[in-house]
C-alpha cells in the first residue's frame, strides 16, 4: 500500500535489505492486534505502523516504542508473540 506509514528515518528498501525479505511491504495499520505470549491473550492498542513479511509482521503501537513481531492472518488481524525495543533487531529477528 503506497500510503501506509513507514518508520521515521526508514525507507522501504532499507527495511527489505535489513530483513532479507525483498517483498516486505508497509501495510495499512487499521487492524486489530493481540499479545498472545505468556499467559492469556490481551488486546493491544491499534498499531500506527505495520510492516508485512509474508505470514509475519512487525507492528508498532502508537503509545509504545517497542516493535511487536507476530503472525499476520488472512483477515488482517495480528497475533504478537515477541517484542523488540529496536527496529533493526526486530528486522534481523524475522
């Protein structure tokens, strides 16, 4: 999606280069996200940035500096199960 937001200071090609996924895309952030790690499932604040990597994604909520890695489902929802405090490390962790 051409108008989907990117992280400040990052170009899509940089994201592709660091992640190793040349088909990575910025996705519309208007979607639901849940934190499913540890005990229980918790709704998260809607993300302000979502980056898609085939069946995986990285989501950044508006009220949080962390990046959440998770599964991206066909209905657009996200189940997150890992958190990173740095986008570069999150991209390398894909």
